[in-house]
C-alpha cells in the first residue's frame, strides 16, 4: 500500500519538522482562512484565530490520528471552527444567540436559488448575517451539526438554533432576490 503525500506530511509533523509546518500552513491556510471568515468578520480577528488554531494544531499533533486521505484537512478545519466559536463566545454578546421574539417566524420555507451567483457574493451574503444567525447557519450547513449539537455548543435552546437557522435562510433568500433584481436592472 502506497503512502500518500498527506500521510508523509503527517509523519513529518509528528516529528515537529519545521518545514513540514510551513508546508501545512502553505497548503491549508487559504482554505482555513475561508472557513474562519465564514464565522468571523474582522480581518484581524480572523488572523488571530488562525494563529491560535495553528498553535493548537502544533500542540495537539501528537493526538492526531491519520484515518486516510483528507483526515489532516478535516482535523485542521475542525480546530479552526472550534477556535472561531471560542472567539465568538468570548467576544460576542450572548443575546446575539438568544431567540429574538420580536422578529416574526417566516412561514415561507423557500430555498435560496444560488444559480449564477458567484461564490464570493454568496460568502459576502453569509458574512452579512447577524452574528447569531451566521454562526448557526454555518454550523448547520457547512459543519453539518444538528440543532441539538449547535444548541449544546453555543449554550442556547435547541428551538433557538432552529429558528435562527430558518431566519438566516429567509434573510439569504431575500438577499439573493435583491442581488438578482439588481443584476437584472443593471443588464436590463
């Protein structure tokens, strides 16, 4: 059985090979920055969280268990998500995650039609969501967490997670419609 490039990199990381850490950073920092910036808006905060994430990776590499191609990327992504959530908890008012009663629940379960919208525009739309909505949306959609898991992670009620997700989705549907209308008006 042939050893993959990723497995060779893991073996070098376990030996605390400095060039391997530079390789890891070079190979994964772009994707990890993207993951982190889904949760955190401020560039300096993204930089700080990434730095903390790489320190955490360095300190905990001994506990990493290679499980096949992609496991190093999955492990590093999980660390970035956890560090992002830690940052949010430490720097965000907990009311951002509470159920906001004055916003009516939207019955309309419309899915946003993302065809013909550049990925960067969609990312900006997600980043434009209020903190609580954005965090719940990211955990549910990208990390595939259940509302029960999200509730436990954020210290909120399960129904708060679900309602914040549905409200985030409704806001995205509206943003997509506005974007498409502006493009239609622009190109008439």
